[in-house]
């Protein structure tokens, strides 16, 4: 029983800091997404393609979350955008406080869009609000079409689903229709994008969605 | 501080039950593996191929672990082996007690090998001993070659690494040599297998490794 009480307190404390983050993002007119997926679904490649595509259209900053290494921040830094790496040192998800601390090291002047790339984990990050405006879940076609049913919390809490690595579909026993149906059965309001970071297919519609929301969030204030 | 204390107690309690499981497996001469990976790396397909290949050679039982659904147990049941599904209902890993409870519902008469398929998660299951003799980590080529560096605990605690979906290598920016080097830099004593559950390539060496250990464990007592 005490474990459950402690866990509830941890989540309550996290939600409080998440609210502070959300207020900070609003004050700065920054639209923020929390990018989640299994390890290796292509989150960092998607961030790279997004930075490439939205260059000159939206000013973007990136927070990279990993259990270990700053490999992802190194990849993102090549695009000359503000980036900071959070190393969780074994912890399986980002928490709002880690993001709050990371923001201190990030130059957010004129930024319209903040991308937070979470730890690769399709379970634990679902429970931790970081103060983002939208949770975006990336599912790779290589993972098969049953993942929304097997990991429902992540798909339930997301605003958008990106089905990535569509270029590999000819070689896989994955039905994209079944994957969509399974995802929509868990969360009927999911916006769905199909992308390939290898060919670039589908990146523009995803970027337009981001651009529209970044401008809207900024313009509304 | 109290959270850390509680977590330590949870792990201590888990280790105690894991020891009980290990004793139970020894008494029954059952070699047990704990199969771990990211979601969608192909654990269940590997279990299916293993059951197919070792039919008539080793008597196998299976424990399936999932956050939600009994889809995997349904797939395994087609091979007419004893199987039980653990649904963790949101929890991100199996614990020794869940396995202990599951064993009550499993007919282990004449079983030489127990395969426990863990929840798809490359972080949390690393810390929870289930009483297995070997942790086996499955890494899919589609996840890229940097995963051992980014999720080191899982690779450090494993006895064997299965590099799966090798049939997709021609279409991926993944170097199998880099993947192996990265894995061995974390854990130099890893036994490494390369498999494709689609073509069947590499399944026999993996099954021989399992067979030898199952017989050895059984024969030694």
C-alpha cells in the first residue's frame, strides 16, 4: 500500500511541475510536443527530417532524453538549433522536473516549437506529463500492427500517431490498415501520419500540422 | 529518499521470490530463459520458430508477459505446448511473484525448457530477476546499431543477444558489425546469434544452444 501512496505522490508532484512548464511555454508562445515510441522506431530521424523541412518556417528547439549517451543530441546539433541532452542514468522515462531543469540550459528566444524526444519506451512515459501541448507517438511498421492493443495507454494519451518506416512495408508482415484500425479502436481522435525518413515521403504533411499548431499557439497570444 | 527505500525493498522482495523460483526450476530440472526486447523486436515470432524447431527434441513450456491482451499466448497455444499469459495491466515489466503465480497454472511435467517472454521494454525488465538461468535480449536490425550503448543495463545483464530480422538488412542503415561491437563493448561475454524468423536463417544454431543447455541442466541433476 505504501508503494502505491508514494507513486501517487510522485505523479502528483510531477503534474504540478508539468503545469509550471505549461505556463512557461504559454508565456513564451512555444508549442511543445512530447515524442514517444519504442526504442529504434525512428524518433531522432524524424526530428532530423522535421528540422530540415521546417528550416526558415518555424524556429525549433530540441530536448533529447536518453537512458545513456548524448548520441541523439550530437545528431540534432548538426542542424544548428538549440538542443540539450537529458541523460536519465537508468530511469525509464522523462519527468517534468528534468525538462524544467533542462530548459535553463536552452536559448528559447524566438522559439515557436519545442520538441522533447522522450526515452525509447512504449510503457512508462505514458504516465508522466511534461507540460507538453501534444503527445505524439511514433510506431514503426517493423514492430507489427498489434502494438496499439498491447500498449494501449500510450496510444490513448497521444494526440497524433506517426506510422514510420513505411518504405519497409513491402518486406514486412504488417498491415497498415490493421495498425490504423487498432490505434483508432483505442483512441478514435488520433491524427495519423504515414512517414518514411529514408525516402522523405509523408514528412511534409506532418510538418504542416506542426507548423499550423506552432503558428496558432503563437498567434493566439 | 523514501521512494528509494521503498524501491530497494521492492527489489529485495523480488530477489527473494526469484530465488524461490530458481530453486523450483532446479528441482524440476528445467532450464529457464527470460526473453527481453523492445516492443516489436520479434520475441513471439522467435518463440514460435523455436517451438517449431525443437519439437521432439526439447519439451518446452511458455509464460507470456504483456501489458494488455493475450494475443501472444494465443499464437503460442497453436504449437500445443503448455502456455500461460500474464497480463500486467499497465506495469512495465514482469516480477518474480507474477511468474511464481503463473507457474501454478502451468503443467510442468517432463518440461526441460521454460521460456518466459517479458513485456516489450528495453529498460525496466533489466532490474527484475525472475529466477531464470539466462536473460536473452533480442535486438532487431530495424532498431539501428546504437541500442546497446543507449540501453546498456539490458545488454550488461544478458547472457545472449539475438540479432533478429537480419533479412531486412539490405534495406536498412544498420551495420551488424557495429551492433555487435557496441554490444560486446558493454558485455564482452555475450553469446551472439543472428536470426531471421521470416526466412528461418540462424534459428538452428540458436536452438542448438538452447537444447545443449536444457539437456545439460537436466542431465546435471
